[in-house]
């Protein structure tokens, strides 16, 4: 292998590496990480809503109300 071929291979190896030290590439990586964390945060709230403990909601209390809006007595 000649010296020119070795030098050419070094250039090709360096050209394949992504430029992660530039300001633009670092900002893109940070932005991607923020979106990924936002997705994980939203997904975690969805899982908590699906599989978490059920709380008494306004919709649940609506069925327990009487005409005046006060809580219905336990006997009814």
C-alpha cells in the first residue's frame, strides 16, 4: 500500500465522523434530547392515568349529586 493510499484512507475515516463539536450539531443534539424527555414525560403521565390508582373525579361526583347541587344523602 502506498503512502497516498494510506493518507486517502485517513481522510475518508475522518470524513465519516459526524461533526459533534460544532455549535449547530450540539444544539441539535440538545433539542433532540429535550423532545425525547418531553415525550417520556407525557408518556409517563399517560401510563399513570391508565394504571394508577383511581381518584374521585368530578364526573364521579356528578352522579352522586341531587337537584340542588348538594351531595345526596347516603340513604337515597
